[in-house]
């Protein structure tokens, strides 16, 4: 399951990078919003998988992840993502932003 999550995350990240190259602003916003919604879910699942995985398993997952989180973060709308997370969990947006920042930091430290 770990490999499937990482593979799916990579597909979402690749789509996000590709959507960032769409030149029509309306089309770009639509594509980025849809991909970002999926990306938020996938990154949340990846963070959960990382939290229950051994260090060796996390290291192996990072090896198969050629697209790194730092490459896609510029295309993500942090405020909208935080609103989606907050709404899903019924929590304040400020708390969701802190949780997202922590998860993103943990993923980057792990090598994603």
C-alpha cells in the first residue's frame, strides 16, 4: 500500500506541475483546483502512512519519488487547501494551516 500511495502522489504531483504550464488562466485555475483537492487528500494519506512506517520503509518510499514536494508547493493554494482540510475535520482554518505546515515539513525532511 505504501508504494501505491507514493505512486499515486507522484502522479498527482506530475499533473500539478503540468497544469502549472497551462497558459489560459481560467483553465489553469480550474485544473489546479481539481488537482490540488486530490493532492491534499493524497498528501494527508502519505503523512499518515509515514507516521506508521519504519524509517527504512520511508527511505524506500522517497527513493521512488522523483518529484519532490518543493517542486509542487508553488502551484498549491495554501489558503484554499487549509479551508478544505478545516472543513473536512470541522476545525478552525488556523489549526488546519498549522497541521498542513507540520505535515509538509515532515515530508520534506523525509525526502519527499
